[in-house]
C-alpha cells in the first residue's frame, strides 16, 4: 500500500488512500527476475563516473546459479534490438545492478551499462532469455508504464520470512580520536585505515562538566581530558561484521547525540544531524540539541543505503560535533539495526515505497493519490457552511475526523 497522504486545516484533518489490486506473476522460465528499476534517479545511487544514471536490478531467486550469457534487456516492445549481458554468472539469491545510462559497457567484472535510457514518461522495459522469450516485462505496446517519478522505483513485490537483526549496539567497541590538525583528511573513513594508535572505547563517547551524561559513557568514552575546550569535532570508528547482506530489506541508524554528527558507512556519508555542508577537522554543530533529548535514541531510516553494507567487516564512522568550544557537554552513541528477509517470494508489479538497489523490495503499489481540493479555503467562520473535498484520483477514498485524531483506512468518516 502507498503511504497515506495526510494534510491539516484549522477545521478538520483528513487522509486520502487508494485501494490496490494485486496481480500474480508467474515465471515458468526459472530464477531470473527484472526486479526493480529507476527511470529518474534522484542521486541516491551513482555510477562509477559519478552520474545519477537510470538503473535496473536483476534478481536470481534460485534454486541454482544462472549464466547470463545470451540474456538481454530491451526498452522496446516491438523492436528486437536489445542490450546483451556479458558472459558472467549470477548466483542464487544475488542481485545485479545494470545502469541504463546509454554508455553501453558490457565487460564482465566491471560496472554494466546498457546502450539505452529508460523513458521517464512511461514506456517499456523487459528481460528476455537466450531464446528471446520474455521473463519479466514492465509495460506493453498498448499499455505503457505509468510516468516515472524522480527518486521513485518501480518493480516487483518481494516478501518473505522477516527477521530483525542488530549489527551493532550502543555499547559497541571502537576507536576514537580528537583531531589536532587536518592531516588525516578523509583517509580515516576507509575500512582499511590503521587506527590502532587511537583510544580504544566503547560507546557512548563525549564529556560532561557535570554528571548528566556520566552513565552514557562506555569504557574509555569520557573525553573530558582531551576534548573539552580543545576541539568541537571527534572521530569515531566502529567495525562490525555482516554475513548475509543480499537479503537486507531495511536498515536503521539509531543515535544519541549532543549536538550533531555526520555518519559514514564504508566511507560513504549516509546520515547527519546539525552538520555543516563541508566538514573539516574542526567543524562544529550548526545548532544545539537539547540535553533532555540527547539521551534518547533517534531513529534515522537509511534503507536506501542498504547496498553500502558488504559481507564481512564493515566500518561505521562518525564525526561527532559540538556546538562550541565553551560547551559544557557532548555525547555520541549509536546502534545499527536491520531487517533480513529469508525465503523471498516475488509478486505483483508496481511502484515501490523506496529504491532498494541490491536488496529486497517489500510491497509494491499501483500508484499515487493526487492532492486534495477544498471547495472553500481554510479560515475562521462564524456560520455553518457546506464543504466538498475531492481528488482527481479515480477510486480513491477520503476520510476525515473532527476530533483532532489521525484518520486512517478504518478510522474517520468517509
């Protein structure tokens, strides 16, 4: 189901939602699926040239490995011209990303690029086998794909047995350093960086001139001797192991912080709070984070970055930020949680809640609900009046409440 579209006015609250139909998808030919694509890349995934190219995801659901030689991708429903995969193997349960950039690169072991781009206004995209038979097709000559939206993917429902996992908790061990100059640059972010000379710590880290954060500091985590009044930035590296990453469906970073942070997973910046646009070794938080909120883990949904996690050793790195040299305290602690999906099933076609390149998709939905229109604009009124709320989306329902409660599919007046 799509996320509800909720809006407010001074006199009532309402919600629109769209009922969806699910369609079964059979694939008698085997294990490969054209599972997801993005036709208007918002920049969350970039190719080796740094371009925000369109991309296509291929998934092998098993039961065995598949040699891709002879398989093709096509963006035309009637023409036979297609882009061919090189001689390579996609193992059971694995994903393969192909950039639909028009750059035409098909060397095994290198980043793959089709010789076409995907039509944003809606068109056709298909995966075919060596015999020319269609395995997965989106759109048709007489029924093209709906127009694609920036940063929104389209593909197949992928669900299965869901298991929560904690990759690291807020007491995880790592190493920290209060930098005294900028000679490290960004080298300290790399997983292979040698940090044995840094202080061994367990999260959280920071300092407090009083005792408010004392219970938050792990072993070696009180930096009052080297941080307080010396710098507004501290570096933290926390290594952790990951075994199964291809079945990762969701990823969540939970952080306690005072006053800000920038978080990196295997070098890539993926989350931040109160961080400046350009970081230096003496950067400070752009604003404060109240002490009363700093000791609560705040949840950052980073599921669009699941592809950053790799099997084996990963490094979660932080630049903790204080809001000034005279600040009386600072705190940084974090957890990393994931949702794994085993025994995945492949289902109906549609838009997806968020792009998940290299991991399972979750549920699909058929479209987006158009905005609502009010026959009378918001304001204050002394006399009763008739109000009509409408949307251009056919088949949509609008529910509203008059007591300030949140409407939903089962709550509120239709």
